[in-house]
C-alpha cells in the first residue's frame, strides 16, 4: 500500500470485533471517517461477514467504500458479497498495485 501511495493514513485491526469497536465511534461522530475499508473475510473472533452485518447497520454520515479482499475463490462467497448493497467489490488476493489504483480512483469520485 505504501509503494502504491494508496493513502496517507490507515488503520489496521487484527479482527472484526476490534475493527467494529474502533470504527463505530468514528463513523457515528462523522469525524475522520475512512474513505475506504479493505475487509478480509477470514478474521478471528468476528469474521468479515459478521463485521459487515454489524457495520452496515451504522448510520454513517457519508459513504464509505467497502471492498472485500480475500483469498477465497469460493463462488458462494462471491454471490454472498453481491447481496450486500453497501459493498463495492470482491477482490481476490493478492491485491495488486493496479487494483489499489482503481480503488483510489473510486474513492476520489465519491
């Protein structure tokens, strides 16, 4: 991400629960809301699906682009991802510099 100059500031969380706990007050306050969330499905404690189910219930003051970034190539995961209205895309790892550039272009549009 640094090599692609993806962003100036980013937060990293080890599991979905930690991410939700830390992002919830930020999103609800509307201050320093992230432009983009790169979400892994396979996380301990609370997986990506559980995080997404809880996160989309928050009433964000502005749109946050959410991309699932997963090693899963299971068609069921891709179909499930398409059922989430707030989700922008499903990206299969490894993520490339070109994909990061595409995400950055999307973020600038919003």
